[in-house]
């Protein structure tokens, strides 16, 4: 029995001691009490249990009662044994959930515990030379980089290039240090034109292997790009927004349900083209970037007859599953195309000091 102190003839116990005594009186003394008093005590213990469970002394008391209650003869004793069993089970469940909370930052902040680069679908392909399987990661990654390059040169509010299929791929080591991918692939455009085969392209993508990150070098050739003409739509868009009644401002394109108004789609495509400059610059043999969402867009005052747009974009790296936020200022006009004037990596974690690459 815990020690007690006397003060003005009043015995004072801690909350845990009172609760332990209450349960002990109900569980052990159940056979000597009437049914009415028994249920009053049960309700009192339930109320006490809901306020603060997981007392070790209560659990021990319940265990002693359950283990020693053999040959129960009266219904109150059977009720009390069932009650104490349920109480003990609830206490154990709540104790099992009350584990210490980790003080480490979330995985999105601290990154994977193993900093090793992600592996391709076939590990041997990272160091192999010669022909590659067109559907595997190394070929697809290199082709994605070539598409980023294509968007920086020919993208517009009504023309964004997307990788359709890799038809053939090979890789070789170069004497200057790095690996060069030779690719044959096809692309389609958004908004999509007539159904059918996409535009056929070939490219050489060189990933330098240097101590500091160096953007890949891309040599690209595509057939019939001139047939993908969006001049009329681009010009109408430019005339509408170069001097708007009110500056365009929006958030979350698309929203969490994948919805986006038709009016905002050209702005989303402009963001996709502008983000291609960043994705091309940040790409390596261990990444595969795509734009996941436009977090915000704000139209700035036009300068030199250029449409000026301030974007915050979320980029998704497929191998690491990391979402990276960038802020950028882009300009566009039909005759000069898309230009990215400023970029700023925005870490979501307070301790981060530099971009992933």
C-alpha cells in the first residue's frame, strides 16, 4: 500500500493511487457488494479510465484479479472478471500506441538515409555500353532530357512537347569523361493535334562526369517541326494578355482533383516550358524530372513588349520521389519565345541550404 500523509485528518493520495485503489476495490471486492453498488463503482472506474489510462499499478491489480478469480459463482463476479479483462485489454492497446515520437525531421526534409543514387531497372546498365533496352530507365531518362531541350527551343503557350516512345537507344563512354546516349524517339504535343504517330526525333545526350554538377549537353534533330504550327493561337493569346484589364493571378494548376480551367491551360503550358530550362540544367544520370504542379502564377508588368510571369512550380524527380519547389520569372512573346530571367530554389526545410544537385 502506498505511503499516505495526514493533514487535518484527511488522507491524500495521488491520482494514480486513487485510481488503483478504485479498481482494486471493484475487482477484488465485487463478490461482497450488491449489484447496484457494483455498477456505480464500474461507472466511476470507466470515467477515471477515460481521463487517464495506462497506470501500471491498475494493470497489475487487474491481472491479479483475473488470475485469481477461479470458480466464480455469482453473476456480479463474472461481470467483474469480464470488465477487468476488457479494461486490461484497452490499457495495453493504448500503451502500445503511446510510443515515443521521433524528433527527426520528416523524410521529405532529411532525404533518404542512404545517399546512394537510385538504381536503374537493370543495375548492370549503369556501367554497360552498347545497345540499351528502349523501355528501361536509362534510355527513358536520357530521352526525357532531350525533350526538355526541345521545349526550351520550340515550346510556347500552345505547344509543349511530351515524350511518346523511345524506339532505339545506345550508350558509350567518352574519352573526355562522361557517357553519351544516342537516341531515336518520338514526341507528341500538348494540346494534342490529330491522332497518329508523333514527331520522330534523334538526339545525342552527353552526361559529363565531373566533381561538380554540369548540365547535360544535347544535340537534337527532329523531323517536320515546322508542321506543328501554333502561330495563330499564340498570337491571339499574346494580344489578349499583353495589356490585360487586370493581371492574371492563380494558384494550384491543376488542383488536387486534377482540374484546371481552359483559360489557365496556356499559362500552365508556359510554366511547363519555363520549367524545362530548370529541369534540363538540373538533370543527371540519376534523375528524371517532370513538372507536377504550378503552385502559383502572378502576371507582372510587361517589359519590352514581353509577357512577364512570376511562377512557383513543383518539380517531381521520379527516381527519388522528391518534390522540389522552384520560383522563376519568365518572359514570352511570339517572336522571341520563352526566356527564363530568374530562378530561385525554395527549400521546404529550414536546415536545407542548397539544391539537391
